[in-house]
């Protein structure tokens, strides 16, 4: 996928100003950030990948480029304007809220998941939405990877270590703003006590 057009940046900024903390960034992820988020995508074996907060497809495009030909990507975006762009770039782009994720995935025939790639602003999402998302993650069978974007490097390291048993942070200094990715596995049983978000 080629570099995203400037119109995507303006759309992101406009939606960020309209929806505030429900959108993680004022601009789409850079290619460096997208590659870091897609590090868990295995080109040598089929995977089922779910992307949360897919925006206009900056990360989705890199995932599609990297994944095995028999892999499947379901890209989920709640914002109707961002999804309007995303659906022209990703074969399976779904408009929906993460709070309804089990029903969305069931409707699209997605059962087992190998990797979750998240561009959602977890620290600023409402607590109830975080609970729904992490309950879903905790129910997934197997050793599912969870790769989370951040534009505040290291600030939330303690949070993710309270939510997951295994956390590896990789900085992405070339992004604007500089950020990084938390690669996580194993949702902790007491995750609800650590979950952020306005009650």
C-alpha cells in the first residue's frame, strides 16, 4: 500500500477535534508505526487478525502486505467518516463499536483469533467499554498477541503490565508524534481492577 494521501491527515484531525479522546491520534499512523504494529503478523502461516480502531487503513495496508495469503484481516472502525475511507481499502472493513465486538465477529464468521492490533486510545476509553473489550480478549483461546499503539512512549508501561502477564515495549521515534507499540500476551485475571477510563 502506498503512502496515504494528505486528505487522510485532514480527516483524522477533523474527527479528532469532533470526538476528542475517542480517537487515539490527530494523524494516521506513519509507515514506521504501522510496521511496528504489524510485527506479530506472520507471513509464513495463516492467521486470523482483528484490527481495532483501524482509522483510514494506514496499519491495515501494512498488515495486508505482510500477512500469509490464507490469512484473514477484519478491520473494525466505529467512526463513520473514517470507515467510509477504510472500506475502499480493506476487503473486510467493519463499522462497529468495540463494545459490540463479540457480536460483530460472530456476524462475520470470526471464531478463533491469532492477533489483535489496536489503535484505540485504551487509557481514555470509558471504563465500561474497556471492560467489554478485555473480557473478550480474556475469553480468546490460545496465546493471542495484542499489539497496542501509543503516542506517549513508556507513559503507560505500568498500566499494560498490570493488564497483561507479558509486555514488550518497542519505541517508534520516527512517528509523528514519536510513539511506540506495546506487544502483550496473557490477560491477567484481575484486569478489571487495573482498567483505566472514565467511570
